[in-house]
C-alpha cells in the first residue's frame, strides 16, 4: 500500500514537472523496497558523488547502495516507475562521469560494496562481483592458485566498466582485452528482470554487453576465465631521443614496420609514453629479463636505441609497479582518487609517414610548449601476434579488431584549480592532426569509450565508439531498453 501511494504521488509530481517531488518519490520507493541508500549530505553520499574527473561533477536524484542483485533489481524497478534515468557506478573512473549519469538528476546504483571474488578450484573460473576494483581482483586471483586475467594497470578502476567496454592493459597483446575473458554475467535488464548471459544463454544480450555493457543493463556478477600467471615478468624502459617531428616519424615508422612484419613477440606488451619531460618505450615482457633482452634487440637495432632498464618481477610485483606510487593495489571501498583533466583517444590502422610527421610536428611545436601535466600514450595494440586482433570483429560489440595497430590516449590535466577553458583546443588539435591526414574510410580509425570524451555529440560518439557494430546495438537497444532507462549523454540510441 505504501509503495502504491508513493507511486501515485509520483505520477502527479511528474505531471507537474517537480524534480524535488521526484526525489521524494524515488526515496519512498527505494525505502519501501528495502534498498539501502546514501543519506543526502552524509559522508557516504559525499564520497559516492565524488567524480574521478573533478571537471565533471553531477548531482544524482538518489544513490542506491546495492549489496545484492535483488537490491539492483529493485532500484531499477523504482527508477522505471518513478521516471528517472538510472546508471551503475562501479569504480567511478569514467572520464566523462557517466557513472554519475553524465548530467544531474539520475538514480545512481553504487556497486562498490559488492566486491567479493572467488575462484572455482576445478574450472579456474572466477566469479567477480561488479563493484570490485582491478587491484582487488588481481590480488584475490593471485592468492588463489596464482591465477590472472587480462586487464588494465590502474588498481582503482572498476572491473565492470573497464571490462564491459574493452579493457586494454599490459597483458593485452599477449592475452587479449578484459572483455575477451568474460564467459558469463548476471545482469538486471530495464524491465528489472534478472537474467544470466553467456554465449549459449541470452547470447544477443551477452554480445551487446561485451563492448557496450552499460547501455543494456546492470551487471552484478561476472564469470571470468583465468590463466596461470607467469612466474617471471620483466618491466623495461627504452629512452627515445625524439627531438623533432621528423625524428618521431622515422622512429615510429620503424616500430610500425617491426610490428606489421610479425616481429613483435606475443609475450611483449609495450607503449610509447611521452610527456613534457621524457619520451620512452615502457613495457612488460611476460618472461625473464634474459629472454626480454634477446627479444627486444631486433627493435633496438631498427631504432638505434638501448635498454635504459630491465627489472624482473613476479606477476603481482609487475602489476604493482604501475600503480599510483604507494604500492597498494588491493583497493576496495572507500576510495578517493581524483584528477582534473581532459582526455581524448584514437584507435587506428597502420599510419602513413605523413600522418606520423603531422602528429610528431604537433607534439614538438605545440605539446612541448604546453606547461601543463599532459601525456600521450601510443600503445602497441595490434599486429600479427596480438591476441586482440585474433578475435573476429563480430564476436563482441567491441569493434576494434583485425587491422587495427595503434591505441592512443591523450591526456591533459591540472595539478590544482579548474581546467582552463582554452585547454580543450590543445588535445582537439592533436587529434585533428591524425584525422586530417589519416585518410580513408571511417573504419580505419575510431575512439575508445573507456577514454570517453564528453564534448562529442551523441551521434558522433556512437559512431566513433562502435563503428560497424552500431546498427546491431541500436536494434538490441530498441528491443531491450526502448525507453532508454539506462541513459547517459552518449548512450546507444534505440533504432527507430
């Protein structure tokens, strides 16, 4: 009776367009359904609305603090009945604050109290609650038989958003993306039903989840395949003397030829990291330091470089090396990492020397004159030996397989204060140096949604994030979420 009364009040409030009454109605509905919530203004509320990207802070209508799948289903049901959009927030690392809705007034389902991880002793399949962070998952897997799965380097990132939208890291060349290790999921759909999804059960939902997950439901539990973590992993650095656009183009061209020829060993995972103070190749080789020195020598000969360092670790030691600096990787609730930044991305096929020169010239003539704390990462993404590109393009809704060679992250941050209004043109111009010169069809480049850029329109964002897979995603959105209950400003739109 109480729930019915709350919904009656809500209907009148919605008709009157009163957002404050809508807040009261969603609160009443969640309370009647016994869903835990954050009290507005409490310590938990303030922690849970804290955006990783401080440039993009939004205020939700309410925060449901889920501890069970039933809590999530009830919260989704309340959002539908009251008429508010709903978003899951796992790690909260969305560059565009999409876990907070990407705008004010959404119901947020906070998942980070759900962080249990278990490993089946016979199948080695890991069951991972969707509020777990990567460092916690890695720690528990390693402590249970030295198991692992492929994922990124930042321990505070939530496993859900990371893996459902790709999940690249320093094991991806060897073992593929995080999304490729998902073999099952428990998901709450827009009609608040709870279903299992896998290649054989609800396969269309499973396909959509694996690349565009937050558009189709809220995953509460994952099933991940795992592999035996290597006993030896070698962290290495190669200093690059790139002082001109032409030097960048020449060195980059040599690296691309090495990759395309199939000379980059499967065990090698690496990137070019450039900033105002240094340019290096950084990497993790899945093997001993002696084997790394042998494997890297052909590249060093091509680029005229030498190893600056090569340090051997066990699996967790190597993971810990690329943390925020304090060595703590087993992160759970509470969590408070924040930055203030603007970021963009590119995923491309092989680049022409003209494109490399244009990007390099911008690097030297524009970026090097920028005193902010910027960086560019050029990830060795594809090539003949990459596990990523061996997965068929249509196997998952994540689109960047087969011919793609490079993944780029461009990142510009301030150490204090607000991000400058004239800062956006800096990275926009750098990306333009790619797109103006990398001619051809749109299928030759795109962008990576885990490095979301909220300045793009919804139409542009959908196209560059999903490319050939977008029409099918839109059809499935119309089937499973036609009213767009799961919405953020760059969400997949339903086919009409």
